[in-house]
């Protein structure tokens, strides 16, 4: 990796973190053309982006009385920055979906629906630069929020959005994975089977067990291998000398995730 990749340059997406309040994070795209270099950042003020160019990532930037760490945003920072309307799939679940579906560079993935785009962003980050996410979303209002979040994260060029009801059918073929977060995923199983490659992965995220039952029943009507459903629970460990213990708060129930793989025949 060249030295330049550790220096802020025009076009970079940069994360600024308040040294004294680490929860205060600001993500900004560096644009230094004359008309764009002054940027109003909510909670911070008007920043001259030219002053960041050439600074080292990892160093501290003084802005008025504030001191800010300069970092390249990672995927968790990007997810933290999202505007939310629909309930999102959080990283404890999106990470598990990604590994179970073997999502990687070059994959073609169908999603239903986009919502705020959190799951889309995780997948687009993994399939880029050669792959693509095609997301079906029936709400125009949610498309606006999802697109704005994708643009903020610099991943909109990896995603194609279809303003369509996915339960009515999927026109694509030769798809690596199908990932659903909609109220009636069982209505998509037959379309998913037709669209997937042999060996392709089906994943569906649902908040209730009733949805899981209906989905697994429909999966069993098609040639899918080994359908299974899991739940993940995440608890932080608070580390203090001689008093390390689990946090009293935990991210418990969010959704159940059902997986299956397409095969051509079940004996
Ligand atoms: C819970 S949100 C998805 C959140 C998204 N997974 C995320 O992580 O940000 C569900 C979305 O699915 C959309 N939706 C519901 N039923 C749909 C359908 N049949 N076809 C396409 N989109 C649908 C809703 O409009 C909503 O935006």
C-alpha cells in the first residue's frame, strides 16, 4: 500500500471523530473545487475541506476548539451514519447473512426490499467492484432514503434499484444469492428458486416465528438443500480491572434468519 493511501486526498470519504466525545462522528466527502470546499457539517459547523487535504489518516485535526481524529470510515462507521426510516438489519445479523451466503466480489445478488439500505450497503461493500446488487423495493419513499444512504457511502454505483413488488416475480436469472427482508418472504420462494444458480443461496430475515414457519414450509415444496433458521444474540463485555463483566444491556431479539441452498433434485 502506498504512502498516499494514508493521506487525505480530493474525493476521499473521511471520518472525523471528536477526541473528547467519541460517539460524535462526522462523515464528509472531500471536494476541493472552489464552489464546494466550504461544507456545513451538522453538529460541527462550516469546515474548509481544503484544510484536510494532505493530512495523515490517524492524525488529529484542530477545528476551532475541537480536536478531531481523521480516519477512513470503515463499514461500521458507514452503517452508523445512515438515515433510518424502515427498521434495519443490524451488523450482528447482516454479518451472519453475508458469511452463510458466501457473499464475495463478483456476486450478483437479488434483495427484497431496500428499506434504509443497511443490508444493501453491507452486501455492496462485499461484491464490489465486479458484482452487483439488484434490489426490489415497492415504496418510492423508502427508495429515496435508501439511495441517499447508498450515495453517502459511495456504493450507489454497485446497486440497481427496481421499484417493484418482489412477490410478483423476479426477472433476473443466474443469481448467486437472494436476501429478503419483507413481511411475506414465503411468497418469493418459488421466484427465488427460478432466479438462483444451482447451489445459490436463499436467505430471509423475519421478526416472527410465524413468518419462519410459512417460509420453511414453502422452501420444502422446492428443491432446496438443508433449510435452517438461526438467531444471533450479541452482548458487550465491559472491561474494568478486576471487574470485567457482561453489559446489563444486550442486543437480543431482532430477527430470525432462514437459509437454504438451491439444488436441481432432492431424492
Ligand atoms: C424492514 S425494511 C428493509 C430494511 C433493510 N433490510 C435494511 O437493512 O435497511 C422492509 C422494506 O421492504 C419493502 N417491501 C415490503 N414488501 C415488499 C415487496 N413485496 N416487494 C418489495 N419491497 C417490499 C418495504 O417497503 C420496506 O422498505
